[in-house]
C-alpha cells in the first residue's frame, strides 16, 4: 500500500515537473524566435550593431537582479571573477550570432544554433561528469546531420534573398553556438552550486561593462549613423525585452531539467522561424530546409526516448519518503547516492 502510494506520488511529481519544464521551454523558444525576428528586421534596415542590441538586456539584468542582491545582503556563493569570464563568453556568443543575421537567413541562424546541443553534451560529460546513453548520442548525431543539410542548402540554393554571404553567416552562427554551449553549462553549474539571482546580477553587471567597452571600439560610428525612427527603435527595444525575459527564465529551466534539455526545447524555435520567413518576409523556403527539419525532429524524439527517468524518480522517491520517516529516508538516500556514484564511476 505504502509503496503503491509512493509510486503514484512520484509519478504525479515527475509529471508536473516534466510539464513545467516543457511549458517553460516552449515559452523560451518563442522568445528566441522573437529575438531572431528583431535582429533580422534591424539587419534589413541596415542597422548592424550586434553588441549594442544585447547591451540593454545586460543593463536590465544588472538593475533588476542587482537590486534584489542588495536587498538580500547575502555573501557571494561563487568567486566574482568567474562571472567575468562567463560575461565575456556570453557577450561574444550574442555578438557572433546577431552578427550572422547580416549575412545569412533567419532560418539558417535558428537551425545552425542547434550546434549548441552537441557542445553542451560534451561539456556536461567532461566537466559535470554527466553520463549519456547511446540512444541520446545517436539522437544528437541525427540532429547534426540536419545541420549539415541546412548548410548545404544555403550554399547551393539559387535563392539569395536570405543573405549576402551565407557561408560566412553560417560559420559565425556555429562559432556563437559553441560559446553558447560553454555559457549554458557554466550557468547550469552556477545555478546548482551558487544562486540564480547572484548569477543573473553579475552576468548583467559584467556583461554590460564588457559590452560597453566593445561598443566604444567597434560600434560607435554605427550608432551615430542610425536614424532612430519608430521602425528602428521598436525592434531594438523588443530584442532587449525578449532577451531579458529569456535570461530570467533560463536558470529556472536549468534547475529543473539541465542545459541539454534547455537546448533541445529551443529546437522548436526553428518552426516559428520558418513561419516568420514565409508569412512576414514572403520568402521562399528551399525544400532542403524541410529535410533538415525532419532530421532535427527525429533526433529530438530519439534523444527524448533516452531520458534519465530512473535517476530522477529515485531522487523524488527519496524526498517523498523523507516526509514520512526521516531516519529511514536518510539512510536509504545515502545508500542510493553511494550506488549511483559507484555506477557513474
């Protein structure tokens, strides 16, 4: 009886956690799509200031989460100079990906941004000691095959309306996606070992400082030449607001599901990107994009089939048992932790 009720409670908690993770992931996916739309609009208007676009987001993060930190007055849980490195990586990742919109199509940027997934898999395996089953790795290989298809499509497609230099744009996205992988895994580590508010506050502070320095060197002439009409200001502000909401939601999803699931959730942004390209820009979509979509979708299904449900179920079971008998639960949890550690090693 007790075991049956505990299993039922575990299923309910796991189901709720999964639904929250999926729902939040799709909200973040829509935000990413809106940032891509804003960047593409600015590029079409001849506004090429990628660091300036991200600067306001970092200012928002610093003001909002910095104020919360000052109100709390708690000691730092991580060394401040680690956040400088994270800020540098994050700023340059945003710079490279936003810069790519000047050279390639919005759909290519969204698809090639999936390169973050294998990067995250490798980094979590190497640094966080996460172990993945063969089924998960096979799913990632299929996703990468989709990336190869979209690059081939950009180079050989006769439709050049998607960008002036697709190859250069694709390479910029891949470089930025690699840095996103480093940033995501670092954020996952800080969220689980430090504090979400502290992470966002320092990422905002150092991100704003680094962005300001980069703007003064690379983009000051570009900013002076911009005619700030409503058509230019609205996408600029919209990008910053969407990025702020995205950055605020990412640590929550990282806490719930981890950085790999975060990036898998963002794969659906590709579908929204295609809809934007067809209906907003009235552009033709090369048929090979749909082949790439199919590859990414199949890879996602294969990967999701290998979720580590047993490990998560065991952790929830420990928590549920702890409410009824703390002494027995603590002994059981200790034994289980030892078994899992031995298995991982």
